[in-house]
C-alpha cells in the first residue's frame, strides 16, 4: 500500500472552512511502475481529474500530490490507494476502470473498488474475467452462495457472461461434471417457419450468443469435443422437458421469454449436486400476446424459499459502450413520462391475470405448419 500524508496537519475535514483547498501527498511503492498507475500518456491521470473536476493531480517521481477541496481530495486519495492495489494485482488500468472506481467511491458502498476489480473468476486464453461493478460482484457472490440464482437486469450488464464464466470455472474445478446451457426459442418479431433451413438450423441463431461466450472462455478447438462427449450441452428450452439434471451447472438465458409453465418445468429439472442460474431482462419480453412472462412472477412464487437468490442489475452495471447505459436510462425516463404500465409480450399489462381479464388470442401456427410455409 502507498504511504501518504494527511490532507492537512490540523484535523479532520470538518475543521476546514468551506472552499478551503488542501494538499495531500501519496508516495507510490517503488515496485509499482508509475506508467502502469498513471497510464500511457497520463490517460489514467486525466481520468482521475475528470472524475474529480475540482482537484489538481501532479506526479513527480514516485510521489503524487492531490490539491483541491478537502472532501474531494480525501476521495481522490482513496481512489489512488485503490488503484495502486489494482495495479499490484496485475490488472491493467484504463480510464473505464477509473470511472467505475469513482462511481463506487462516490456511491459510498461498503465494497472497495479493489475488492471488485481484482476478483478473478476465470483466466483463459490470455485474459482474466472479473466483475467490473459492485452489482456484478454481488451477483457472482450470490452464484457461489446459492443453488438457484436469478440475474435480472438490462442488456449489457454481464448476466449471462458472468454466469458462463462461473460455469466453466466449476467445470474446471470438477465441482460439476457438465454444463447445460439453454434458451427459449422465441421469435423477436420474426417467424421461425419463414427462416431457411431445417428445424435445427432455424433454432441455432437463438443459441449463438451462448456459443460466442464459450469461445471466449474455452479453446475453440476443444468445444466440439466437449459437446460431443456431453460435457457441454447447448439446447433449446423445450429439450429440457422430462429430464433430471444431476451434477451440472445449468444456465437458462433470456428467461423473460419463458411462460410460467416453462419456468416451472425448467426449475424442476434441478438434480443432486447441481446449480442453476436464470438470467433475463423483464423489459424485453417477446412472448406472443396474452402470455405472461415466467420471469416476471417467479420472485412472488419463490418468496420464502431457502437457497434461492434474486440479484437485480441496473444501468450502472452496464459494461458495454457508455451509450448503452444512457439508452437504458433514457427508455426508463420515457416509460415513466408516458406512464406506461409494465407489459408482457403482446402488449398486455402485467398483472391482468390477478383480477383482470385477458382476451384469448387465436392459437399460433403449429411448428409443422410454419415449416410447411417455409417450403
């Protein structure tokens, strides 16, 4: 840990008049390269100053001086202490890491940035997979602690990717003997019957995101062998019916597109020595009209059931392009401003089944009819 001098020699922050500027000096340990801490071209240093616009940061040798209002200086100094610890762990600093660390510190969470950013889940193919936000760290901890974990949140929050990393970790550690990955094959505006190819080829695009994540975590050349041996199974949700899955790490992705009956069917596949993670985004339901989402109601159903954990991720946990978080927040504001009720697929307000009446929709075409139409 770096050594430092206090922001002022005469007492705590409360002793300083409002607007008083103080200086705080941090001595970086000699084994921590300053270029790793400050970034190439001082990009990390500039990110620190952007996170705290009222402060000035100057580095000379292995000493960093932080000057500004006492409160911001104290936070910025804590940030630098955390970043030194991150560098010591071998994690590369980027402006994004700084931005996330600033968010954790200013949110006054009990979890330190270094605890999140140095928590290794899986190292594979020259890269290490770690949580990047406090919410993601809590989600990973819940997967470790519970037999059944629900990860609910918007796109880009790492729900499926982190669950996949935990599954591969469990397989490598021989905690389970196989991984089962499944998704409901529900159209998002398209009809399966009008897509080219066999039924298997029609379903494959729905499972492609799971294959993509596997390729990030496992040698691509070994994936076909693992699938052929049954060590890894990627299949539509319908293929789970009638099975008992023992000694497996089971992930249900896109669970917002399950009906209540499908959700019950999936959860009751749980066998001895297995763990389940169910992920989904209740704001992106593609179910046909009148079908309630099983993910919307499951928390009410399982209230009071032990060994089941619900983790809710938010726009602050988005790890895609910065605009994704802004877009999610913009849609949330728009929903509030237009007073739109939460809806299941087909535009029916959620909760209509509890005392409300839903119009019965015309049955959808059967699979054979859809395939015949494709011909």
